C-alpha cells in the first residue's frame, strides 16, 4: 500500500502536475513571453539560407523589401510564445542529438527594440513523441521542447526557404490603379488599355467599337487586381531561362498605380509534363492546361493557376458587351 501511494504521488508529480519553469534560463531560454515586443527575427541555416523578419509600425517585412506570409508569421510567433522545454535530452542520447543538431538546424535570433533577447538552435528532425530538439547558444545540454497539449513538431515552423516565406499576392500596391495594359502576343486584336478617369473609365484597343462601354465591367476588372495570387515562386526551375528567352508567350500585363513604379507580368505557356491531362496543343507542341509560367517585374519567375489567368486576361471586346441578366 505504501509503495502504491508513493508511486501515485510520483505519477502525479511528473505527469499531471502543471510544470513551472524550473530550468535555468541560460540553458533553456526558448520562450518569448511578450511577442509584441519582438522587432526582428533572424532565421538561418548551414545552406546559407537567411531570413530576416522585421516589424516597423506594425507592418512586417521579409528581408527588408518583400511582403511575408502573415499566416507563417503568426504560427512562428505562437510557437515562440507557447513552446516549453520539457526536459534536457537524456545523457545517453546527448551525443547523437548534438551531432544531428550540428548538421541540420535553424539558428534563431530574436531582437526587441534595444537588444538581442534570444539565440537558440532548432533541430529539424523530430524527437520522441514529435518533440523538438533545441539548444540555447552557449548551453551545455540540448532540450526537448513541445507545445503544451499538442502533438505537433514545432521545428517545421522554423523554415528558411525565402520563397516559402514570401506572400504569394502579386501586382499589389498601396495606391489606386491608374491604368492596365494587356498585350497579347499572337491575338493582337484583343489587346487593350484601360484607364481610370475622374468619374469613369476609358478602354482603347486596336480598332474602334461602336457600342457603349460597360462601366460596371471595367470597374470590376480593376478591382480584380487587388487580390491576385500566384501558386508559387519557381526560381529553381531547371528550364527557367530557356522559357524566358524562347518560351511561347501568351500575354503581357503592365499595371500602373499612382506614384508607384509600373509593374509588368509576362505569361508563358508551360510545357506539358509526362502525364499532363488534356494538354493544350499549339503548333504541334503540348502545353499544360491548368497553369502558366510568368515573369513578374522582370525578376521573379512564378507559377500562376489557369483560373486567375483567365480572370485577368480579358479581351478588348468584352468591355463593350452587355451583362447577361
């Protein structure tokens, strides 16, 4: 009976009792109590992938110039605030965990307005029960870290690929649109330029159309460009340069916003891959039917879905058609 009582007490103490922070902060400083005070987060790895997330006046920037995915930032901040060390890595596993951390980690540095507050390494391979190995800078022992009441691997939130951090919203801006020009490579008769006037719109094309302009359709078209998203960034695509130089172009869009540099996006037919269903056949060559490549502002090579491509690549006559009731 005495042994049972002792065992029950130990079980409660180690399993059910709410853990206080009993670890030396210099050894297990992984939790950020006030994430609102964070101004800068650096993430880096041994592959020379470097991410800087900085906040100014409540607005986050990625590597100083790009817009980051806010969902990824919120997940990262939640992890920093909630992750807790559960125990040091057992002595028997210490050497193997250190070896794993040495070759496969994300280094994390946290700054507030005045100083660096945290520096630690996050293992990218799950530990027991999906716990995450973390090692504080200059600490002697790595720790097992987890999110309370969750069986999720925290390490996946500390990724360092810049294209995974980038916001996939494109052609956006802080000011209203003044004009949009759509230039078709083959079907030039469908090219047009739409301009926002004081109280109306104008749409010009390669020939006159003796019909009234559909102002509602013109207004809705400009509104489309406030929510255009690509599927992803394809900077490592093997044939990127070949597509840009010799690929079959579909169209180019030039978008001008008030007081901002002109933005440009050129669409290319994406060569069909083995197993592509219902490809588009042009000139005897098969192209993908579900997505297109595009060059954004002459620097970013991206993938754009068919649905959004069809929505923004309107044709000149469409703006003079009446809406079907």
